[in-house]
């Protein structure tokens, strides 16, 4: 178990947890195996858990578009611990492997008990969400200050792509 603890401690979300805290948190998770081609998370389904990939390789897809290929020690679906919004992408196994599924309800039960592992995990989740929001704000600000194209140019490209026509510039 201690090798596994070191393995997950390298992940940003769990990096501040002591060995006892990480053991407690993983004790609330459900371990399971997966097989190639298995859908682990389905785009559009309600998010209610995150996955800690212990061993194996997965891919993340939005529709038919490949977003990422990830391997062991990856955490995915962490936003679901805070927000029950529909999943923004599907996660499909590319190999055999094992994972730990940690449910939002388990986290909030630990928070209500004042558990330090749960509180530290929430702090890290908050930091991660703030970093992502800052990144999005920067992208929006850049586009507002010096857009690469006008809204009308982008709309025209979308319309003409659908009809198979070229931009009449």
C-alpha cells in the first residue's frame, strides 16, 4: 500500500496529504478493474465521482474528438466532487488496468466530520478551479483586446464550412 500512496502523492490534488490522510481518503474509494474499450465515464452523464487511475491507459473524448491520452497516476473527473453538472467528455480504457472511484457523497461525508484529508482535498480543488478560471479569463481578455478575427469573420467561416463553400475574401 505504501508504494501506491507514494504513487498518488505525486498528483497535485493529493500532494498535500499525509500518508494517514491519503490512506483514509483511498479507504473511502471503490477499487475496480477495467478492460480495453470499456467506457469509464460517459459524456453527458451526471458527474458524481472522480477516478484515480492506478494502472492502465485511458483516452478522453468529446464526441469523436480525442482530447487526451492519459496513463497511471492520473486523476480525472475531479470537478464532479464539487459540481454535479453533466460530464463534459467520455473516458475510455485503452488497456487493462485498475482505478479507484471516489464519490462526491464520500467527500462531503468526510467534510461534515471535519476530516483533514477532505478539507485539504477541497483546498486543492479550489486552487485548481481558480487556476483554470484564470486561464479562461486570460484567453477571453486576449480575444477581447486584440481579436484575431471579428465575430462576423468567425461566423462566416462556420457557415461556409457547413455548406462546403469558401470565404469570398
